C-alpha cells in the first residue's frame, strides 16, 4: 500500500482558483491510498483515505486500455480521485462532512443530482436493481459524489465503447458520451463547464509494450479513442517501433527508443527530445516530413516545433 497526501491541484485541471481548493484539501488531510488487488478482495486498511485499487489504475497503451476491459480492469481513477476532491475540497452538503470551499458549486451539483434521480428525470440510478444501492448512498450522504463521478466518466469517454447496455457507468447513467450528456443531461453538462477542463492535461506515458499506433483523435473503428481523443500530451515509452498520432489540439508529444512515426495532425504540435540537439541527425525530406535520428529514427509529420534537451 502507498499513501499519498494531496497538497496541490493543477490550475490546468480545475477552473477555479487552485490555491483555496488545495489549501482546504491539505487542511482536511486529503489522502489517497493505492491498494493491491481489486475492490472487494478484502477489507481495506482502517485509514481515513480514499482507496484506489491496482485493477482500477489503467495505463494508456496496455491491453486493458486498448481493448476496454470493463470486467477485469475498469478505469476508476477519475472516479476515486474526484471523490477525494469532492469530499475534502469542494465540500459536501451533509451533516458532519469536512468543510469545503465551493459551496455554491456543491449547490449546483445537488440540484443536478436531484434532477437526475428516479422519480424526477430518471437519468441516473434508475431501475429496481439500483434501489438498495441508492438507499445506501442516501444514508451515507454520497449521492452527489457518485452522480458527479458518473457524469465525469462519460465526459472523458470512459464508457463510449461500452456495448453491454445503453448509457454509461454500467448502464445506470443515461449518457454514454460527452454529446449524450449535453443532449440528455444538460444540468450535468453545465456542471462540467464550470469546473473541468474539456481536455486531459497530464502527460500520458504510453505503455512500453505497445506496438503499432497510438491515436489521439477519435476513430469509431478504434474504440479506445473514445478516451484518447481527450488527451493533449503523450509520450511513447520503451524501445518498440511504435507510432503516435495527435489530434486537432496543440499537442506536446514524444517518441521512445525505437523507430517512430509521429504525426501531430491538426493544431500547433511540439515534439520533445531529451538529448541536446547535436546528438541527433535531422533531415528534411522532399515531401516536407522530417527525420530525426538518435535514439532510433523518427519520422515527423505535421509537427510545428521540435524541442531538444527538454524533460517531458
């Protein structure tokens, strides 16, 4: 088990001023514990911390990510970290909850979640099989947290490839994709415009075992791109001859130790290399593509800038 204390929240991730939120989370001793195995295997340690399990942490480029393995490796990272931020930073409007700093935002979340409940708009937690779970959530004061997690998972494409049922989050949220949220749950969609970046701003370290191409633009023939379309920054790792294709945003991307084709696609794209410039041999070909030879040979297409001697 590893225990983390969250002391800062990137301003690029959250739309509100990051300092009061981060300070409140630190004051509330916000903690996230990473646990081996899966949820339900055994009781977690008796520590006041948000749990996140091994099988819930999904690395881009792994089989679980590329094949959308919902049964064995569902990506619950957004959900669990969001619970941590919600409980200890935003603040929850229930008795004995830790004080938060975004009370007006929590009011919006409460309104949207109430609207989504069975008996109102029936957008979330509907069906007889959900009744006991919803009753449990109401008793523990976590309705708004679980509702918001359902919305955010669909917003970032985690359920776009799910074919077992209609909707997202195992079929008990009406929206499967971002467009679904906008059309079917406008109150939920409005919540995300107030708080969340439309793109994921962390750097995705693509798994070193990946062969072939990792694509950051949506392609219905490649279901994993429901998720990868929202990435901005990514780096191949390891030494496999693999490729990385960007999207229509301004991407910051990098290859690995093998031979790579790196295509920035649309936007202003930057490719980063760790060594000094004179370590590499750079050639511009007749068709406008660029080759960079050093750690393998990379072919750069639709790239506007190259940075050398940069950590990324």
